[in-house]
């Protein structure tokens, strides 16, 4: 999920320039937000679902191989059963964090002057 966040934040200047160009052609800010959310949603969901599945698989595959009694402060049996909610909550929280980051980025990009963003790539 961290890779998704870094990828999204690394592409901010390019997305800002694309939004500025599209705004000059008549795209409204809500349409720009919908476009960016549609762009970010597939990779965010793939990362969230993949991370959750890896966490569940790690517990299922490695649960009995390690004695985690000292980590949790109680005696743990030989079989560790994964519990779904402690895995789903952080996964959903990270997906929500990515979504909020995209919304904030789009709102900030909408406040920039179009002419400034269009000239960002020009050389003097």
C-alpha cells in the first residue's frame, strides 16, 4: 500500500498539468476529481486486497511455526487462527487514506492558476 501512495504522490505534477489542460478545454473540477479517482481506484483496491490476502496467508502458513507467546503476553496454542476483522480494518483504513490523499491533491491542484501549471514544463 505504501508503494501505491508513493506512486500517487510521485505523479502529482503530471496529473496537475493534465488537469490544467483539461480545465482549459472545459472540464469542471468535479469531473477532474472523478477522473483522478477512477485512475487511482484500481491500483488502490488491488494493493489493499493483495495486502490483506498476504496477511491472512502469512498467519495461516507461519502461525504454528513461531512461538509468539512473548509478543502477545499470553500462552498461545499450536494452532493460530487468523481473525478477519483485524486484517480488514487496517486494509480499509489504508484504502481510505489513499482516497483522501487523491481528493486533497485534486482540490489543491484545482486552486492553482491554469496558466502557471501550463507553463511549468516550458523552458526559458
